[in-house]
C-alpha cells in the first residue's frame, strides 16, 4: 500500500542561515578529506624511504603499485558502503567507515613487507572510499542550496590540509635526530589514526540526514531533527514561503532500478560524471602518488626534504577551491568546471614540455605543479560536487560511489603504476608522454562539461533531480 504525505523539509533546510551548527557538521564530516590527504601524502613523501632495506625494501614499481592497491580498496569501500548508506542511513555508515580507517591505519604502521603493507593499504582505502559516498551525500543534504558549491569545494580542498600535515609530519619524523627512516614512517601512519579517533567521538553528535529519513517514511523523526536544527539556526530569509513536495512511498528501489535511472533516465549526466571523475582521478593519482619519486630520481632531492617541496604544492591546491569556489555558485557550474579542467590540463602540458627540455629545477618544477593544481584542485572538487547533486536522493550515495569507482578504477588504478614504471625507466621523454595523456584527459573532460553540464548553482537538490519517491502531478 502506498503512503503519501506533503513535506517542506528540503525548503526549511535550504533557507537556514549559516551558523555554528553548519560549521560543526562541516568539520566533523569534512575531516574525511583531510585524512585522505594525510594518507596519500605520507605514502608519497615516504615513497623513496620505503625502498630502503632498513624499512620495507620496496621497489619504485611496488611503491606505485601500493598506491593502486589503496585506490582499489577505496573503490570497493565506496561501492559497498555507498549502497549501505542509501539503505541504512548516512550516519550509521559514516561512523562505521571511519572505524575501518582507524583499525587499518594502525595495522599499516606495523607492516613488515610489501605484502602486509599492501593489504593494510587496501583496507585503509576501503574506509576512505566508504567515507566519500556516505559523507558527500550527507553534507549535500544538510547544507543550504545557495552555498552548496563553495562549501563542497572548500571541504574537498581541505584534502590539502591533510597533505600539508603529512608533509610536516614526515619531514619531522624522518629526521635522523628524531626517529629516522626505520621508525619515522611507522609513527607517521599511527598519528593519522589518532586524529581519526578524535573525530569519531565528535561525529556521534551529527544527526541523520532529514532528507534521507523523509524518503524512508520516517517523516516525524526527520521533522524533529529539523526543528532541533532550527533552534540553533536563524532563517536566511524570514519572508521566504516554504515550498512543499509530495512524497509517495512504496516503490522498492533495487540495483536494477538504480541502473535504469542512471543509464536511461539520466544518461547524459552519467557520461558527464564518468568524464569528470576519470580525468581528475588519472591526473591526480599520476602526479601525486609518484611526485617524491620524480624529485629524488630526476633532481636528487633527499627523502627527508621531500616534505619541504610538498608544502607550496599543497598550498596551491588548497587555495584553488577556496578562491574559486564562490564562482561555482555565482558564475555557474558549467562554465567554471570547463574552465578549471582546461586550465589545469594546459598548464600540466607546459610543465611537461619544460621538464623534457631540462629547463626546470626541483623548485621551479614544484612551482609549475602548484600553479597547475591550483586549477586542478577546484576541478577535481567540482567533479565530486557534480555527481553528488545531479542524481535522485534515494541513490545519491551509491551514485557517488559508482562514478568514483568507474573514474578512479580506470584512472586511479592505472596512473600510479604507470607513472611509477615511467619514472623507474629514467626517461624524461617517456614521463612527458604520461603528462600529455593526463593533460588531454582534463581538457577533454572540460569540453564534455560545456556540452553536458548541469546548471545546478543555487538550486535545491530536489529541483536538480526530483526524488524517485516524489508523487507524480496529475
């Protein structure tokens, strides 16, 4: 039997003024990106250290492969936990996924060889991948529509706070006067778990998404949460009339229905999501998982100094979404996505040309990377924003997971191993071909965004993609 009711929950959430409550939610949930940045940076900064006999004695190819293993775990985690987040709620899953991350990271600190290291990295990736689907859907459903773009991009850009933290931590802990290489890399992983435990305690106070409760038939519970939030938050526009939508419960939304919605009803949006996610995943994972190998192999940078070069790189990446984020809400999604993708691709290609001709030093190469990734960071963040807001609420977490899996599985799994092999070969020309491929993917994705992009700026999620449970109007 079908149950129908009217609700103004989405309208009330979108009309809230920004408050300390929103800030708490952003900090508690957005920490995922900091943790991912920390994890990837630690492995990147420790890449050459992990090859030493006193640590794990890995080869450059194995270092790159460990990055691919991490990505494989993230893909599986995103798919598994994304599906569960749509079925059982955002809150339950973002507590579970963070717990998985904590256990796996502690285990990584105790790894004894490439095999144990790779297994631990796989499960660490599972925790982070699960976080992406549960967290991004929860944040989008709790944040007002008028600032969803800048908030999402800024949160995603916080990944680079994690990278800066990882760079400082690795440089400090690897110092022979502190812990040195043999013990420093283990301490670096362990400290990441300590940060996650603290956030796990804070997350207990973040509520379930009222929008998710609404389409699961738990309307009274959803209303109670909204009323609690409204006690802490003033309305953005007190004169704004509340808009209601009619929800008709009863349809079972299985995986076949999910596939039908994504591949038939929203086919062009599916092409857009795959293009954006694939390009940014290849671009980022190619450079970031192997940047320490590039600096040590071609410029002779000492392992303990790698973190110093990462700080300006991280700064450029963090500032990109922070500076450009508001333009995604004002100028528009399509225009800004296309611009940032194309700009980052062209700048990386120029970096590759200069590198091939021996025109760069370790410092100038880092500067070129930083400028390119100023735009690439905003572009990559906009990819996650796009796939999290252009599909119906009932399958939002799984949609994020699917596009993350397809894009990252194609670009993220191949790129670290490919670039690790190119660097190990020692040829600047061959490495340039890798740069050129990454640049072409970014420029191509920008063109797709111009053609198929969705003008989602300042619109309610329910206007961009109506819930599958929305009652049909007669």
